[in-house]
C-alpha cells in the first residue's frame, strides 16, 4: 500500500460521514428514518493545493496513476498539519484507508506552478 505524497494542502474540505439508515413509511406519522450502525460508510475529503512546483505536482500525478480508484492508501501526517489530531480523529478516519473519488483537477497558474484539487473518500472501517 503506497502512502499519499507528504505535501501539506493549502485547504482541506470534508463532509461528515454517511451512516447506514433505514426508512419506513407510516400512515400515522409519515416517514421515519433509523440509523442501524455506528460505523460510517464513507467520508469525502478534498485536498486543495496552491502553487505546487512541477516536481510536487508530478508526485501527485504518479501516485494517482499507480493507485487510481482501485487501490487503497494511507494519508501521511502532513495532510493534517496545523490541526489538533485528537480533534480531527473524532471527525475523520485519519488513520484509515482512502481511495481517489475522481481524477485530480489541476490548473497551471504560471510556468512550472500548479493549483489542484484532490478528491478522496475513506473506506469503511472494519
């Protein structure tokens, strides 16, 4: 399992995990939804990078080419730099495995400099 390149993102964006639910219709009360598990299905995470050098951008491209959307990987500590890890670990599976949710979106901003967005999704624990 290849670790993600240790590049600190400029910004991180995530949504809270989706938990398994079951909905039932009732003539008296309408729809009722029940959560039936305490293990989230997946957590989306976007890493936004600004002004990456050609070499740094190539690290991301190479990792994506090797992993694609099929092979899970772990995220290095650099991804969470500047955050209190105890707090983030309560919100995200920081030590879990991740997959690419889509292709890396990159934009050249100057000769040899790139902005990009990397979309990831966590694998369910267990």
